[in-house]
C-alpha cells in the first residue's frame, strides 16, 4: 500500500467494521468521523485495541496517511472511548 502524505490528527467518531474474513469475523475497522470522513485503522499496536470498541464513540489521535487511492489510513497513537453502549 503506497501513501502520499502524513500528518498527525485527532478524529472523533464511531468505530465500524470495515473488512471481514470468510467466517464473518471482523478483520478490519475504520472510524466514521462526525465530519463524514472515514479513516481506515491500521491494525498495529494501539489500533488493534480498538477492535474491542466496535460501534462505540471514540476520540483517536495518530498519524494519518493519505493512500494513493485517496482513502485515509490512521496509525493510532492514543485513543479515548467517549461513550460505551451496553447491550443487554
């Protein structure tokens, strides 16, 4: 995957599934930001921890890379879960 540029950014949004394996398990996630942009989460170090918070509101800070396909990828440095929805 090639990238064009990098910059540190903080985004707030909802963690959503972005990719699944053949058994239906989530293998990739993204952040649907409240400004309607989407950031694919790099599944590395802190980014892996976000898999536990699918459908939760988070604030994430990290390096954002614009891929050559014009999609944004975020390498998470830190995050904060802002809202947890308890399912019954």
